C-alpha cells in the first residue's frame, strides 16, 4: 500500500493530569443529561486510548447514547466506534455491533447531510467486512444525494471498501466511472478520478481522453490529480507520452500555482526537449515572481538550480538569465542571494553585458533606498557578484568599476571593503584600467568615512600612481585630508580659545522667575557661546589621528615613502626631488609629534612609531635596496596572493564540474528500460510518492556503500539478553525529527499484556506522541515506532523503560529500565564555507567559546587536522597551500553549519613538540565559537571523544 492510500486516523490530545474515573461513575454519567453524557463519552474515549478495555460500558452506550440526535454526541460516537475493540478474544464480531450497524444504516439515510457525510468518512476506517456488508445499499444510494459533501464522502467510502473488501462491491470502478461522467462538482470529480487512478487506471485514461480538451476549465484539485495520472502512465508506458504531453503544456497556464508547479516538474521528467525545459523554467520563474511566500520562492528556486545541474538543460537556462533576475524585486535577502548565485552560474559571454547592466541598476537603487537592515547586505551581494563577473569577463570591468567606486565613501564599511577588494584585484590584473581607477580613487578619496577603507585606498594610491601628475595629486589629497600643519601647533591655537570670527558674545533674553515667597526675580544671562567643534568639520585624516587611530598614519608613511621614491626616479631636477622628499618627511614628523603629544584620545603605539621612523630613515638615505623592497616586492606579494586565490577557485570549479559530468565507463552495464525493475532508474522513481514521503519525514536516504556505515551501525541495544524483555532501537535521523524503531522481544513463556514503551528526553528534544501499548505472546516480538522532534543542534539523550503486566499474575506492573540513547550532534552538522571576512565577523560576534585542549596519540599535524575534520563534519577554510610544508606548528580555521541554520566556528592551533622526540604526540588547543551554548559545548564534547585515533 502506498503512502497516498493510507487512511488518516483521528488523533486526540490527552490531558494526563486528571485522575481516571471509575466504570460505575461513567455508567451513571452516561445515563444523565446530554451535557453529562458528552463529558462521560470524552472520558471513555481517552481511557480506551490509554489501553483500558471497559467492556461493561458497551451496552450502556448503545442503549442511552446511540439513539440521541445531538450532533456533538454523534461526532464523539464516531470516534468511539473507531477505537473500541469490536471483536471477542477469538476474533469473532461482538453481538452488540449488529445494533450499532443498524444505527449507522439509519444515519446513512438521515436528512442532515453533515451526519450522512461524517458517517461515510467513519466507514472508511472500519476494517470489519461483516459490519460493512448490510450498509452497502445505503452507501450506493448516497452517490445520488443532492449535496456534494455526501457524494464526495460516498466516493471515498466506496474506494476504501473496494480496496479492502473487493467482494462487497465488485463493480465499484464501473459505478464510479458512470458517476464521474455525470458529476458537476469539482471535489466529487477529484475523489472519483483519484479512485479510478488507483483502482482501474484504464477507465481513468478513457475518461481523461474524452475530456482532455476541457482540462483547463477543471478545478485545480482535479487538475492536480490529472497531472499525477499522466505522470504515472507516461512512466509506466513511455509510448503514451505524445498523447498526453500537450495536456501538461496546457496545465502550465493553469490559474493555480500548485498545478503549475506540479505540471512543470512532470514536464521536466517526461521530456528533455529544449522547448519543454524552457516552458517549465519559465513557469517556475513566473511562480517565484507571483508567489508572496518566501518559502515557496526558495523551494521553486531550488528546482531551477536542479535543472541547471543537468548539462543539456544549462544552455536553455542561460537564455532565461534576464527573466531569473526579475526575482531580485523580492525584498527577502535569502531569495536574492540564491537568485544571484544562480544567475552567476548561468552567465556566459552572450548575456554577461545585460547581466552587468541590471546589477549596476540594482546597486544604484540600493543607494537611494531608505536604510533597511538588509539593504547593506544586499549591496554587498551585488558588489561580490559584479566582482566575480569582472574577473571571469575582464571586458566588463571598465563598465563596472566607476559605478562601484562611488560606494567607497559609503557609511556601510562591509560593502565599501568589498568594493576596495575588487578594485585592488582589478588594478593589479588589468593594466589598461589603472589610469581610470587611480583617477576615480582620487575623486572619492576625500569623502571616504571609514578608517579601514582609508588605509586600503592609501595603499592602492601609493602602489599604483606611476606618473608625475598622479603622484602630485596624491600629495595634494593627503595635505588636504590632514588640514593645517604642523598639526600640534594649529590644534593648540584652537584649544587656547583665541576667538575666531564665528565665536561671538550673545546676551540671552531676560527671564522672569518666581521665588519661593511668590515675588518676582529677574535674571539676565551673558554667555560666550563657543560652538562645539564637530568631528565632521575636521578633515578626515586629521579626525582619525585625533581619535588615536595611528595605524592609518603608519599606512600613510609607507604610501608617502613609495611615492617619494618613485618621484625621485621620475624627476631629474634635484631641487624638486628634495622639495618633495622634505614635504613627505614633514608630514611624517608632524604626525609623530602629534602622537607623542597629549592631544589625541589615545597615544601612538610603539609599533607605529617604529614604522614611521623607518620610513623617515628610508627617505633620508634613499638606498636602492629599500627602493626595490618598497616599490617592487610589495606588489609581487599581492600578485602571488591573487594567483593563489585564482588557482584555488579554478580547482573548486573543476571539482564541481567533475561532479556534474556523468562519465560512463566502458565496462558499465547497459540498462534496457523494458528490463529494468521499477526502482532501478532514477527517472522511473515515482516523484509524487517521493515528495509525499519527504513531506511525512520518511525520506529514504541511500545508505552508504560501506557496510560499516549501514543500518546496523545505528542500532543501539537497550536491554540485556537475560532480561525478560529484550529491546534494541534503530535510530533514524530525518531533518527535523528522529524516528526510533524499537524491536521488543518477549523472552518469557508468559503472555505480556499492556506492554508499553515509556520514553523521556533530555536536551532540546521533544517526544511527539506516546507509543500505544501492545500484547506480546510468549517468545513473540513486535516493532514500536516513536517520533522525537529536534529543535536545535546539541547533544540529546533519550531514556526510558518498558512496563508490562503478566497475564494471570496478581503482582504489580513489571518494569525493565532501558539504556540511554545518545543522539549524535554530527547528524545535524554539515560542512559549509564562508569568506575570511565573514569568519572574522562571526568570530567577533559569537559569545559562546569552548576551549578544548589537544590530547591525542596522533604524531603528525596534518593527520590530526584531517582526523578532526572527519570526526566533526567541519570544513577547513585555510587553503591547502597555507597548510602545506612542515614547520612544527599549524593554525587552521574550520567552519560548519547545522540544518537549523546555526553556525559553528573553530580555530585549531597545534604544534609538534620537537624537543620530546619524533614520536611525541601533537599538542595545542582548539577554540570553538558558536551563537548558542549547546552547539559550542556539544561540538567540544565530540572533539574530546574522538581526539584519539583508535587502532583498527
């Protein structure tokens, strides 16, 4: 039986705090008025759900409750008859049930359509053919009822009865087919068509053939079922595709988003023709734009990403890049991020120009928007996307750079830092763009507000200004940014209070005040108003220095040294050379003087003093060696870094493309479609069934080929072999819940009644439902399933016991305590990657830190790192090149993300104590940082447990 055909049973929330009433008091209440009967019936239902039998109440309910016409009572009775035991211990039907059967025959002929319909729904859940047989004529009659609620439930009742007991209604498919032809209501047609799909597919196809042109006019619930039928038929019999594919194309134009989504998914699996892929992709894009729910947008975007993974479909999607970019109108950052990534993966030389134009417009738009918390992050995303486009397609860089450089003066430091990184790479890679970049940099230099960006801009100007005019311009900009020099003297003059023209004496208006005695007192105020010197009035560089940020001064000194040395080589006149050098040295000296004075908020550090002094010394001596170091080797190290980065990117792209390219080996077996089992080919898998299972949390992951990683590895023994009840559990971790499949074996020669698995949880776990009690025959076994909900990434423990009664024994309930089940955090952690800047930002933000001391028997640094990566599911962000070689110590950054979206960071600092000999184990620390305490502690525990390598 498929998941789609499982009957849904009624679930009732049971309050556990109340004391269970006695059978006598319940009998009395069931004979009382309607209100008392209602409450008593609820209590009876709850007690039966908890495993009580209550056989003495059956006749009381039939006599005093069943004849009532009250609707609440009738609804409760449907639940009661669903759960009450209907047979004797030897399996025969109870005599009393004949009376119940007669009552339901009357309800099926009741004038009220709600009572008829709900009775028909109840009959879907009955498993006793003897009870259903007398009701068949009444059920058939309900198919012709005037109300659609009764008719649609009659169809469902006939379907379940036909499936379970075909002999009761052998002509059901024919009956339902005739009903379907004449039916007008959409929900009734949907149920009838659904039944024909599962009971008699040929009749369903006959009906669809007669009305295939009117499919677009049907209701969406019927259209969904038609899509499912076409999917199943075309997969079982590919020759039928031509007959029905036009119908799927028409359903792409349906007014219902659900139908469009399913039709597009079905079309992709049925046909790989470019027109079909284009139509499906266009349909997905329309859905993303028109649907308001962000979750829906993300799900449909995932489908587009899946389409892109197929090499033959990628080219079709490349033509739709501009349509995909329409999704950027969504304000949600996650949707925009995924869209930009998809567009970047699909960009080619044919459409890169259009892509860049759209992205430039989007960047400009973010500049004028009133600040929203995500605007800055979105701007960062756009800058990074443009950066990637320019690196891959160098012709675009000239269009992009002028627009982006406006953002260097942005208040948001993160976006400006991304622009700066891009500019640095562009100016190094593209020689022809250097004059343009230097010119734009000089334009925006004065308006830069962030000290970090200022330092970067100074470095770029110092490194790449190669003409005499540019060098002069840099010096002019620096002088303008520093303000009047010497700085100390000019600041002291301002502080000394020499009145400037803007300072004036003002007389305030006379104020009348009332004294305590009630008389008036007059007071006039003569005040000298000295306007507070605002930070903005100062030139930017002067402001940074007075705030005590002298690191920028060290950067400035290096820049001045570089341009002064370059100026000396460009200009032949000795006078001009000396004049320029002297100006550069004056600026450095005045900054040193300021640093040593008491004017800045923080004094200059010794490192910065050393740096500036070194630069002064270099300029005073002008040795060729220093000239080489300052003007050649700095650029070479940048060049090495960029080439290493590019190499790494190419390597990761190559790995990605290798994953996607499906290579077929010469000796691979050939699959003949006619000979394959239904589950052998991925295209033959029932997508509807898989999606339904995924929604129910029963995603069937493919187990690893390695036998050690098979199911047996996840089996936990809960009791001992000598216990009266042996139990073991298979722990299956789905995305947000854990399914415990517990095998319970009765090892005694007695019958165990009310054998119940009682579970409790520790940590962020929650038991969804209480497992129902069982009766175990001597040496019998049974499987009990329990669902546990998971809310966050931390180690959890499930513990509990098995309780049971021994039949015929007078003693109390017996109890077997179970071993604890430890839920492994590794099931929720997946490797992920982020940039260095993001890592540093998260490292600064996360408040929970766990420091783990390395205690291992591994003697090699790299081997230890690989062991930690394997046992924690984390990814190493430090590039391979940085870790290669051997120097006795190693530092690496690790990163992972949980399925709940929580980030985990780790920094490994380890060394090899050489003085203790070659066989000495690795020592050091691992620092873990996370947003939540549970994540940091659980990851630390995991590392502690798995540090030592076990010898196999």
